[in-house]
C-alpha cells in the first residue's frame, strides 16, 4: 500500500496545521487553544467528539457493523522552555516550545481524521484520542479516571513518537518494553545539629548522605542482573546553611528508570534497604518517600504494528532490533487496560534531540504516521 496517495495529497494543508500548532505551544493540561483548533477541524469533517480528562478529546468514527474498536492516541502538550529556532513557525510564546514533537503527533491524527471522514469503509469503530499533559502532568491518568475505558470498549490502542536519530521513512517496533518506567524518591536524613568543630556532640547527617548516594548508585551494577537495564540517578541534595555548622536535616532526591516491573520492585526495595541500613550505621533517622510515576510501556501486539508498518514503509524499513528507551511515556498507563503497541517513526538522523531548544517535528512524518494508522485499521477492522 505504501503511503496512501489521498493522505499524501493532504500534505501541504497538514504541514500548515502542524506549523500553526508549533507556533502556539501550550504546556501541561492547559491545551485549550490546541483543542479548539482540533475541534474546528473535526467539525469541518463532520466527526463527532467528546471532552475527556482535562482538556483532552475523543473523536469516534463508526464504519460498518463490526464490534471491534481501535483507538489511536496522540499527545498535544509542549514544554516550558524557550525555543532557539529562528524559522518562521517558531514559538510565538516565550517560555513555551513544542520540543517533543507533540505538535506533529496530534496533526498526524488530524490527517487520519480528514481521510476517514471521506472513507468509512472499515468494519468497526475508530477512536481518536487527543491527550493533554503527557510531559509529567498525568494527562493519561486524567483520561482513564474520567472513565475512558468504561465509556468506550477499547480492544486495541496504538500510538507513536517522532524519534531523532532514525531516518524518516523508518518505523521502529519493540516487542515487549518500548519505554522505561520512571520513579522518583526522596530520602530525608535527620541527625542533630551543632558546631562544625564538635561533630562528636552532633549527629552528623552528611556522612550518612554520602553513603546513601554511593549505596543507591551501586544498586544497578551490583544487584540488577547484567542482562537487565536500570538507571538510578541522584538529582538533588539539599542541606545546611552555615559554613561553621552541622545541620539537622539533609534531603536527597533521585530518579529511577527500568525496563521491567520486576527490576522496578527490586530497585525500590533496595533503595529502602540502603536508607534503613545507613540509618543504623550512623544513628540518624532516614525517611524514604518513593513515588511510582510511570509504569514500563510494554507493547503487547508488536506483530500487528510490524505488519502495518511494513505495508507503509516496506519490510526493510521496519526496525525491530532497537533497544528500548530509558525515557518514560504516559501511554504506558493505557497499556495496563488494553492491548496495543507504541512505535517510533524516524524524525531524521540529524534531528536535534527531544526536549532540545532546536528540536522541530519533521513534517515528512505526517503522511507516514497517518498511513501507518490506516494500515492498522486495515489489519484489524
Ligand atoms: Zn517529551
Ligand atoms: Zn514526547
């Protein structure tokens, strides 16, 4: 099938839409104007929709009598950062920028909507989910908590991310883990303050902190099996206010990534052991606050995605051997409720990295992504 020719015919129009969204970035759950633009497009196509979550939107397109439902999910939010590009469609708002390509993700789904409005020759239901707040704002959870899986019987869900370092026209499909879990922890270390010259009458917290930092960073190389992946990073340490005093309290913060729920459990337990052990060793109090942010994104139907991708870009351009990313993606929450697959579509070998101030979504992806979604519909409906 290749790139669908009617989808390709929409390219110039959709490129303009993508650039309009790029110029007007909205951060977090606050995707009001982006949703307004998408609604006006859907109105023009005669496609009905409902609000869901916080400033997220589901459109429903029925074709034929089939009772299978396939959902496609894209994100819409930008990042709170300044754009350093100087092309005409750069961000018009200081401190906000589409540096993760979500402007292109949602435009790809608008492209699919435009095509499907004229071609309802499939047998079942297609849902188009435009989601706010992917970048750490729990947008997916807001959609799920608002009853997405109760309101709609979702049999499959698919999504994608534009991926720097991969040529446009290549689609990467992972079997199993595609993106990592993300957890955050804080360890509050409490000792006893006093004069810097007399640590023996204090309960000095920094020695304990040093061993906490060393201990948690030793978990991956010493406890995680070498064929598994994990990252533990210390991200913040706060404590003390005097040059000649020992403080009562020090706070250590860290970030954990894994590619399996078993390793995630192992690391959480191990961080707890380090905190408890150091408390005994130094006679300080340690209090661990460990927060699970995102689960591992596990693809359960890679076979369907591989077949659909091969139809669009050719078998030789479907990459199945790439390592999963240690970045997290809140699409993972949807995969706890239904089957599906999340793929990467190449943003170009020399693309700036994601979240970089010079990143830009590669418009060539628009027809590739929309044709990939169409091929999935062809596979399933
Ligand atoms: Zn991002
Ligand atoms: Zn992203």
